[in-house]
């Protein structure tokens, strides 16, 4: 038994010796934690206000070029009658019209037509001697008229404008004449013929009617209609025709255009800012013949528009319709 105990003790001591002599396994160093790089916080995006757009350069105001003038410039008439044994005469000057001469002497234009035997187209000649009624007889005749008769005698109508509104034609003598002799004038060219059927008329501009056709307060009568217009607005021919008159010699109408149409019709366009046609020009329906304005006896821009059949004024609203 002692032997067995000794053997067990020897074995135990040898096991302890083996453990003492074996080196301990190397311990792995604890890895150091690698610091993670935290990216710096991004600043909150700021909304960049887009730069204000540069203001567009101001467009210069359109320069309205003066439209071409009519073929003549009317001039006021100064009474300068010359008394001769044959009677009183007025020496016609450039730009004067029959109506302007008649009004300067207080004589109805129709009387001057009869006294001088004038024929259509009633265009006077520069240098022409126009016979005037005897001053005393004319004054007595006017004095004997009633107020209504005077108004009718001296009122201007479209018929008067057609016959007496054209300016005196320039003189072109064909042969040399003595200085004392009266210069001869070439006969004025008649208006081109207007043939065919009466046109289907249209309104000259789109404005509303501000004064209708017919009787007005104070005994007045509107022979046409007045249309609202903007300054410079195009005025268009109401139908095909020939310009019978274009001028500003008639007080009250301002710049006036008359157009003759087939079938004995005449259209009138008054108070224009500018005239774009001249006497004798052929125009088509819808063609621009003037620019609307405020000339003559009106207080605002408008167009006075007339349609006449022969010598009788017609209501454009009934003839054309649509207003």
C-alpha cells in the first residue's frame, strides 16, 4: 500500500512539473478601437435667391411718321374783290376753293356757280377772275331772307363740297401771252368714271355709334352717324369708288374725304387726323384712306360717316346694318 501511495504521489508531482515547465500561451493584445471618423455635419443648404432678372430695356415709344399729305393745302380766303366796269371780281389764288370764296363774301356757292356759268367738275384755276354778285344786291337779298332761309342758303352740304371743294388748279399756259393778259389754265381733269352696280357697303371702322342719324336738338340734323374712334385709327373705304375730294377747307368737317361709288352713291369721312388719298384716286372697299382724329367741330376723336344716294342722305345703320 505504501508503494501504491508513493506511486500516486510520484505521478501527481510529475504532472505538476509538466504544467510548471510549459509556457503559457501568448495572449493576443486587445486591439485598440479605431476611432471612426465622423464627417462634420453638412451645413443646411441655403436657398440661393436667384438674381433678379435685369429689366428689359424699355422700348422706345413708336414714332408715328406723318402720313403723306393730300395733294394740296387749303388756304383761307381774304376778300379782295376788284371793282371794274363789268362788275366785281375775285382773283383766285392757289389753294382756294369755291366754297371758301363764297363764304368769304357771304354768297351762297350755288349763286356763284350760276353767275359764272361753272360746269362740272367745278374746279377753279389759279388766276381766274370769279364774278361776284353786286354787293348791294347781295346784301339786300340776304336781308330779305328769313333765319331759316339764311341757314339753308349758307349751310354746307356734301353736294357743295363735291362741286366747290376742290382747290384751284395751277396754271400751265401753252403759249406766251402778254403780261397784262389773263393767264389761261388747262381744263381740270374730270374724275374717272365709276360704273357698275352699287357696292355692298361696310363700316369704315369698328367704333360704336355715339351720334345717330336724324334730327337733333336745336333744329340740327345729322346727315350721317358719328363713330367712336381712337386717334390715328385706320379709316377704311366703305366700298369701291373714286376719291372726289380730300381736304380741310370746309369748317366743321376738319379733314374730309368724299368717295364716289357706282349707282350714284357718295360716302363721306370727316374729322380725320390725316388724309392718305387725293382726288381722282381709285380705292377698294376696306382700303385705308385716312387716320381718325379730332379735327373740325368735335370735342373728342371720332369719325363722321355719311352715305348719300344722289343728293339724299341715307342712314348708314339701315344701309349697312350690324350697329
